[in-house]
């Protein structure tokens, strides 16, 4: 059985228990979700940013994120057969009322 040099315990046991324990795993799972969304955004709208000015770069990235979110809404609506025209005709304050 392969062992680690530092702790002399099996590698499989060390891989199963990352440093930080349960709190680490609770936060780390969000990293996977965020990386998946960033990857989808880059595939859909390319990795390149054409703007040169820092403010324009931020605006371009925010616009790509907005377009990605709209595409996700349209995809979910068509996949589940939802009618988005109801949401577009409604008062925005009523649609998102909590």
C-alpha cells in the first residue's frame, strides 16, 4: 500500500479528509460550481476581452455575464416549456416581489 512521506498514513485516507475538515468541504464545493459556470461562459462568449481600458474591461465582463444569465433563462424556459412573455409583460416590481 502506498503511503505518504510526511504523515505515514495511506494516501487514500489523506485524500478523503482534506485539510480543514467539514468546513473546508462545505466551502470548497462552491468552487467547483463557480469554475463550471466560468468555463461555460468562456465557451459561449470566448475567453478574449477586447477592451483596453480597465473600466471598459469590467463592463465587457459584466455584459458577458448578463448575456450568459439571459441565455440560461431562455434555455431553462424552453427546456421546461415555460412562457416568458408573461414575465416580460408584467410589472418588474411584482415579478420579483419577495
